[in-house]
């Protein structure tokens, strides 16, 4: 947390103030609360009131317990796959699609959909904007990681400053064909230029 005034200090609603104070108490060192959205009172009449918060590290959903206290779940930004928000008569609904994966470019993991309804529209839109920014940032990180892995599978060839630097070495014919196929896939995916592809292919074929 930072030295700025806590969000709970600006809220007058006792229940919401307590929820925000609890939320701030579970943030780890240097984690910053960026936006939050609470359920409207009308919606909370038939549900345990919910608070959704976006921090610099994750998304946290905090729910009031049936006999006091709070329970919470969190979602790491790297697990977020999609975020949507819709605004209706009774409030806004934030819908998130996420997966549980420990690796940026790992295999497909089970997907879960999280729905938080009845939120104050303006607050929900603020949380949504952060979700979108984090989603785009992690998509770019995954794209870069996938490029690196694809290049490694193509024989360790690295693209430096727009040029092709060789790390491909001679090997069995099957290994050469595999590296050539990987290079072709890189070209088709527009990860490298035609000139870089030709340079990579030459180095694979010559074993230089």
C-alpha cells in the first residue's frame, strides 16, 4: 500500500467502509488499490453485498459473510482472458473469463466465467477499464513469450535488430526439416520478414 489516504476514509456508508478497510488490510507490500465497485443497496437486499476491486496485482472480490466478517477470492491479471461490462436498470454487471495457468505461454487450462452483478455503473466501468488494460498488457507478454519459444523450436535462431543472427547448427536430416518447418511457420505468422526467413533457412541448411 502507499502513503496516500485509504479509500475507506472517503466513504460514509458503515458497511462499505468496513469492507474497504478489510480489503486494504489484505493488500501485500507495494500493492495499490486502483479502483473498486460496490453492489447497489437495492441489489444487496437479496444478496450478500459484494465489493469488487482492481489492484496493481490482481482483481479481488470481497463478500460479506452470513454472520459477519468477509470472504474473498482473487484473480491474477495473467489469468484474465476477457472482460466485459454491461449497464442495466438496476446496475452494472462485470463479466470476466479467466483460466488458471502458472505459465505465460502454457497449455490451455480450464476456463471459468466470473459474473459480478448489481454494481454501481460508474464504479464498475472504472474497474472494467483496468481489467481491459491488464488483459491487453498480458496478451502482449504472452505473444512475446510465444515468439521466443517458436524461435527456439526453429533451432535457436534469434532475430536481433531486425536481422537474423544464427544459432542453428547442423544435425540429422529430420532435425533440419523440423527447423525449416518452424522457420516457415514464423514467416507465415509474420514473426519474421522474408529476408530474415531466407537468412535463417540458409544457416539451417549450411549448418553455419
